[in-house]
């Protein structure tokens, strides 16, 4: 594996986490002269929360993918784990989902309008400066997933039009666990989990280490390593500190190019871009501090740093020869589209319980400061030297942002709570062209004020009504906001993309049954229309879309060890509200056309059974018809050069079979069959057809020492 990261930060991070627990235990004993009764916890900024009743406080839709669900279904990626969440649509590209393609509530799965966090920390490489999909957390170190929609997501930003997804990483059990998995496409995976506590229980340590290699479906092989190290320390009876270090690298033989239509119809299974490589990596460091100042006052502070790279080396094609041959014909020219990101930030939140107006109140004040930088290079190379060459583009995009958040939850009665809030995001963006002599710098600044209000009403113990309305936004990224004709940079005077979101729903249940039903309306404005490749036109704000639908989820015990979990999302409206034109005044969409990658129906069902130590499940995942372009082109149309292929993707259903057996308390074995019926289907389009993964098998075991 080719590494872009030096070993020194990795070794330093691991060493810090390894030595923190013993040092803390010694310090506590020296200070007190005896073993402390302090119990440690790993502090974090919660999105939903881990305590009983936290979900009921959220004035918006909440879905939790539990650790048990992940363990039983054995997903290959975080995207696969999200399939069972109502409102979510996945645009698959390959089975391990190296690049994130997640749509929410009628927002295109090809866009980035949903904020992705891990342990409350932004993990997408560039929220303001560049494409945010180049890092997708690895499922091997994820314990559970929180999905938050509606007015409750106003606490976070930017890009929360769809909502917030928060991946919660594992905190390993005390001891050592080893897991081995293997299966189709010559996939081999080994994971180790290490956990421990100090002698007086005031410090905890954990690590999850994974190495995976695979030839990949259609020979799209990859080699991945993923490490997280966590440690926590109680520094007083009311203060805790936690650190987390993560390191990830993945060399993948994947490309933006897919199959030709005739290749798909024949069932060809070769890699359509055998020499293209997508090299990614990320390392990060988080420092959390929690201070319970009193019974009614708590302060959480988070410092975070990360650096991410994405080197994409792709070969040029002979368009005429490719079209004639019905397959890609490659040249000896190679282009490297290489980007390196760095982010530094601080997020602090003060939670106050108070009795204003003679009622119970829960207030939260949040402040976040963040800087981002992306170094974007294009390198012209050849087959003889495919990883080096002449730099043809070299620029630096940067952004500085400050966010302030205020909310107060008024418990007006025992049943009714109202939560108004407001978020302010102030951000400045800058682009510098390192290869231009003049007109090589541009900057812009924007401020967004986003109000919202939500409410919950407990109708009966088994039913709660919730709802809200709030403003959300997604900023114009640097390559949209700061560009211009030719090589001259200029401020395009773009406003952020904004949406007014309304939601109303009910949820509830008992220990055997749970449900949630929500209706949503999103009025999306100021969408950015790109200037494409015409240098005489600017990017512009324009076009409105309307998104309306209903999502439903329910699950319960059927008796005799059986359980059924189902959900469905119906989005009858995801349409353009105006005729749409590109910057060359060419019409790209008619009023009423459907937004790309927004199927009207998505449904999932899982029937599981428990018999003694054996758990099994059979799941079905249905994705409806969907268009892939604003013009709603129906037949698959093949374009050459750099244009994306378009056409309607037919509906498909895939079935998965899973089994998990606890042989002993320490040993569990598991197996899965993905795409049980071996459905041959188009998953998505880009420069060619991405084929859905064929039937595949995996088996493995986990032993806890």
C-alpha cells in the first residue's frame, strides 16, 4: 500500500492513548493516597444521546441502527447499514462504498446535503472548500448509527438540509478480541479489538485495528487498513477527558468509468477501467472534555483535527474508438486529480437546566470555530510514469467559519414541550491559483441566520406527536463561489442553497413494538446551476425544487422467536419548480421534472428469528425507478468525453440472508449471503454503468479472549 501519511503522527497518537490510562491511575493514587471510586466515561458531544428518554426529547424524526442490528446483518459498508433507515436512498458504486452517495427525503443521492459526523465530529473532507464525499467511515469500527432529521438537526451545520448522520465508533470490551472474515472476490479481513481499564477504574483504553484485502466485484480490488485508538480519563469526580486517534488508508482499483450498455446486457464481469486507481486516506485526532459544573450545568468541549487525501489516477480514452468498439479504449495518457485536505476546529456546548417562567427548561448554547484547506493539483502523466508528471493545475482553497447556536426546550406541561432555536453560520472562503500570474486570488464572505422551532406532545404513554419547521442551508463550495471566465478568479456572488423544512410525525410503542411515521415538506431554493465548461459564463443561483413525502418504520415481536422490522419511504414530489437552463441558456429541465436519483418508493423488510444461540434474518430491499439527469431521459444514453451517462434506472429488489451463532460465550460465528437471488441490475450511472454487486458469500468468526 502506498502511504501519503508519515508514521510519526500515527505512532505519537497511539502512544498517547496507550500511556494515558496507566499514568492517570498513578496520578490519582498519588494524589489521594488510596484507590479512587471515580468511574470513567468517554465524553462526547451527543447528537441524540444514550440515556433513556433522549429520543423523546427530539422535535424531529430519529432512527438508531443498533450494534445488534449491525452485528447480525454484517454489512460491507456504512451505506449498507443505512439501508434500513426510512428516508434514506443509497446510490451504490461498489460494495465497500469508498465514496459516500447518500440521499435523504427526496434530495438527490448524487449531491451532498446531509451532514455526516463520527462521534459528533465532521468527517467529510471539505464542508466549505470542496467535495465532501471522499471519505466514508469504515463499518468495521462502527458500533451504532444515529440519524436525525427535522428541526432537531438545527443544532448542527452546515449542509443539514437532509439531516444529520452520526456514526458512533466502538469502545472495545475489556480484553482482546480477534475477528476473521473471508468470502467472495477473494476477500480477506482480520480485525483486532483491544480494551482495558486502569486499576482504580478511572481510565479506559480501546483500539480497533482492521486490515482488508479483496479482488473486488468485477476485479475492482482494494487494500484497506483502518485503526482507531480511544482513551478516557477521569481527572476529577466531575470532569472527564477523552482522546481518539484514527488512521485509514485505502488503495482501490476503481474509477468513475463503468460498463457500456452492451457489456451490461451480456453480463460481462471485467473491470471497465483496469488501470485507474482511487487512493484515499485520512487521519484524525479528537480531544473531548466534559465538565459537570453543577447538577444543572454541563460544559462539553471538543477539539478536532484531521487530514485527508484523495489521489485519483485515471487513463485517458479514445472516445471515437470506444464508441465504435462498445468498450473503453484507453490511451497512454494519465491524469492525476489529487486533493489534500486539512481541518482544525473547536466546538463547545453549554447545557443549562433552569426554571425560567416557573417551568422546567433545558437550554443549550453552542459555539464552533473551524478552518479548512484543500490543496488541489492536476498532474499530467503517462503510462511509463503513471504516478508523476507535469503539474497543470495547482490551487489552494481555504475557508474559515464561525457558528453560534442557541436553543431552549420549554416543558410547558408534563406532555408538551416547545423548542425554539437559532443558528448563525458566518464563513469566509478564499481561492488562490498558484500557477496564475494575475487574477490569481479571490475571496467571498457570507452569513446565514437559520431560525427554527420544534415541539413534542405526549398523547398517551405509547404515542408521541412531534413536529417542527426550520431553515437549513448548504454553502456554495469554493469551486462554485470563486471562479470566473478563463484563468481569472472572481467572486461569483452566489448565495447559499437554502431550504425551508417542515415535518410532523408520531412515534411510540412498548417493549414489544415500536413505530414512527413522519410527513415532510422541503422547499429548496437558490440551487446552484454550474457553468459547465463554458468559460464565458458564471455559476448562478437559480431553480427551485419541492420535496414532499411520508416515511414510516415499525418493528415488533411476532412470537415463537420471530421479529419483523419494516420501513417505507414514499416521495411523490421531488420536482423542479421552474424550467431550468444551464449557463449557456440551454434548457436542462422542464418545470415538473423529477430530481435525479430520487425514487418515489424505497422499502425494506427484515424477518429475523432467534432460537437459543442462533439468530438468523432474511431481508428485502426495494429501490424504485429513478432518473439520473434533470431532463428525465428515459433510455440509457452513452456520452463520451467527460459527460455523464444518463437514463432511467429500473426498480430492483435484492435479498440478503444472515446468520449468527454463539458457540460459546467467547466464540461467535457468522455468515451472510448478499443478493441471494443474484439480481443483475443497474445500480447507478456515471461515465458508464455501475453494476449492482452479484450474489456473494461471507463467513467469519469472532473470539473474545
